[in-house]
C-alpha cells in the first residue's frame, strides 16, 4: 500500500517568515494530494489540494508543489502569522474504486512573534 | 456545519467492555471512514465503507469492527476494549473516493 513520509516533525518560524513542509510518497499511481491543518483540539480541515496533472497550485499565502518523478510534494506558507500555528498533515490517495487517503505523521508548526 | 457528527465526543470505559462509536452524516456521501489519531502516528485508517453494507479493512483494523446499515450512519465497535485503543477517533466522509475528505469533530476514548 501507500506510504507517506513527512518532514520535519516540528517547525518553528518567526512571524512573517516562510515555512516549508515536505512529503514523499511510495505509490507511483497516487494521483491526489491534499493538505490538512489541525488546530489544537479541533478536526483536521482541508487547506489546499493538488492533483497529479498539476505541478503547482496557489491559494493566497499557501502553495503546494508536486514532483511526480521524484514522488514528493511540498506545502509552502509565506508571510506566516500566529494563526498559522497548528499541525499540518499531508496525504496521498491512489487510484481505484475504493481509494483511501494515507496520511503523513504531521508537522507541528509554531509561528513566534 | 460540516454535515458530519460523531457521538459521543468523550468516553471513558473499562478494559474488556464493548464500545460503539457513531458517525452520522447529512451529506448523502457514499464513502465513510474511521481513523484513529495518536501522537507520532498521524491519522491511521481503521475501516472504511464504500456503500451501504460495503466495508473493508484499513491498516489498523485488529480489534475493531464496523457496520453501515444506511447511508448516513457508520458505526465503529471495539468488541473488547484494551488500553492500546485509547485514542482520538475521527470519522470522515467523501463524495467520491478520489476527492477530499471532511472530518467529524472526533471522539476522545479512554480505556482504563
């Protein structure tokens, strides 16, 4: 099955700096890559996603890049703000009639003032 | 709201007792999933359903069973709870298997 590795496990940045979280996946058939943000005590919520036919996608301060050849994808957050502090999860889904999301182990991002 | 609710939100139970967690959706989505979340492990799939009475195992299914008798409800049962099943359990739904998931608010289960 799919295996997703995520780095780093913790990341501390100063407000206004950029943050980058990287993930690799194992199944070359994977075709959908969402990113979730989870604030303390809350549910994971989708913040951005990308499909395998696209190399990059941007939504305001958040962007995701995908390198299919290398089987890795990254989340980029620019101009970080304190409210960006949370745990971020990457995930990958393979094709098929009953595909499932496999998640990375999460990155705890702390934005300091 | 997200159209998905989990109950109970918190539960403390004793080792060896059966426990059932409920996930209810109002989105009429075909796919439903149960994940558990533990520190250092992220979210791991327990079981999932791709239709009424159609279910399959995930990567950490031992000790768990599920049932889906109608579209809106997906039940997760711990037949005989163990301390290793202390965790936060999240239900998720999706319209299609290749689309994003929406998560419920979670159930914090403590087995003592």
